[in-house]
């Protein structure tokens, strides 16, 4: 298997930086030499393979059995459940080599199912983030998604992908989650077949997304993990130091729908070009920060969409843990956990207060189906939507 993987990786490198190449098992991988993720990958080619373990994890309310997969690498262990294809835990070392779970979540399926607001760890879709008034048109036909957020559709509507039990199969170093969303599911046109591959490779949790459709439709898939690099339940993330390579962001109206403007971050609390503590400016008298009670905005990444580029870097001074997010997507929603309110009782008996985790949701921009100037989220029959995101963990002194 190692040999096959090495050969596949070499094939990618030989054909060029932007191409996708078939991997054993019919999946795809994207290689972009000359960046951090590529070096993670080449280090990964000599590393020990991760082991994958499958277990039953109770049932959803309708009786469907749920499974959980534990992917144990040398440096990282991740648990992924089929309910919402969600990340339930990620254990990563701190600067002293002590492991801790660095994502928020619950102990069991029933709690995930009951909480329709946080989307802890889930794959959200068919359209992650918001669609204004749940309405958009394709080829002159108008579609309506049921509303679930201030008069808008959020994360695919009230029964989006985060509330589905996905099918799963083991793959080298990880698990592939699959979902067939029927034509008309939550109002979206076309039967959409989605595959999300999670793998632990060295210090990285790598996520590969692909989707095909039977009718033109819109797709925006992302992972909604909340990170607390000090450890799950270990207090506020406001001291964490964040860098986002984005000169612009998409300001929103009072219902959190983009105004359409790509506004410069310069001179605003949205300027994370230089590493800055998340909490340094969060309480400033800024109209955009007041709307969502903190950061809850899409940043327009400076990197080239389609190739793997940096989306964010975070450093937690307490534990020394760092998180580097790489993606092929054009944007990232930085959400500072503003709506956590102490009513969420998570793993390890902890309670999640406001700002006890942050999300970095790599994505297309919110409401793109209604903003012709934003990068398109349209997928047509015969095309395959593909994207990749890597969460790379490290430490600093
Ligand atoms: C984010 C969204 C927030 C909030 C959160 C879940 O993706 O932007 O406004 O809804 O999900 O609580």
C-alpha cells in the first residue's frame, strides 16, 4: 500500500502542481509543491501509516445505526462519526508532548441531534453558510430552501447534511464518508452524491471533498469544527493569536447576508494580516462586530482558489499548540464562537461559554448564488466539485 501511495504521489508531482490525479480506490489528491502542506505531505511519505478502527456509536432518533471511526496516527488521533460526518475529537500534543482533545463536541449522538444551532464538528451543506431568504435562481428557475436563521437559510436548511447519517468505508489512513442527497432535498435541485475523505497524515487532518449532480445546483461544503487549542473546555480562545492572509472580507447586513462588497480589512478589527490576539479588538465599537456579537465573517483569501494555499494560522500561548489551515477554497469564515452561551454541555462534563471555541470554515463566500461577482458555486451534471482542506497541528515554544 505504501508503495502504491508513493507512486500515486509521484505521478501527481510529475504532471504538475495544479492537477488532480487518481489514487488507488478511485479518489483524488491535489499536489501543490512549495508550500507548507506539501512539506507535511512529503514528510508523510516516510511516516508510519495511521491505523483506523471502526465501532458502533448508538443510533439516530429514527433508529439508524451510527458508527464512529478512530484514526490513530503517530502525532494525531481523530474520531469521526457518521452522524453529520462529523469530527468528534482530535487529540494533539502541546509543547511538552501532552495530548489533549482540541475540538468541542458532545459525548453521544442524542446530544448532537438535539442541538440544531452549533453544528459542532459537522460537514455542513448542501450550501454551508447563508443563502439570502433561502432563495436563488438557476437558468431562470427559482428555488426555495426552508429558512432557519433570521429569515435566511443557514448550512443547507433545517435538515442539512449535518443532520444526516452518512455511509462510511475505511480508506488508507482514514475514512470516506458518503451521502446521496436526493433531487429536491431541502429544496435544492439535482441528486447530489457527496464524498468526504478524512485522513490523518503526519501532523495533519486532511479533508478531501467531492460532489457530482444530476441537475445544475449550488454546492458549498465545509467542516464546522470548533477548536480550542488549549484543550476542549479549557476556557476562552480570546488570547489565541490569529493570522489570516486576507486583504479583504465580505461585510454583512443585519441578518448576516453579505452586502456584496469586498471591503479592505486595513484599519479595521478585521485586519489579521499580522498575527493578532482574537480578543484584542473584539469589543471595539465596530458595526460589523456588533451584528454577530464578535467575529462571524467570511475573509477573501489572498491565495489562488483551486490550489492549496494558507487560510489561517493560530497560536495558543498557553499550550504552545499551533493550527495551520490550508485550503483550495476562496474564503474562510472566521467565527469566534459568539453564540455559545453556557447551555451546551460537552464532552468531559464541560460547559461551553461564549468564545470557548473558534471555527475556521474554509468555503465559498456566503450567498454566492445571489452574488454574480463572487466565485461561482454552480455545479453542473458531468462536472465534479472538488476541494481540499488541511488542519495541520504543531507546537511553538
Ligand atoms: C457559523 C455561522 C454563525 C453561527 C454558527 C453556528 O457558521 O456563521 O452565525 O450560526 O455557524 O452556531
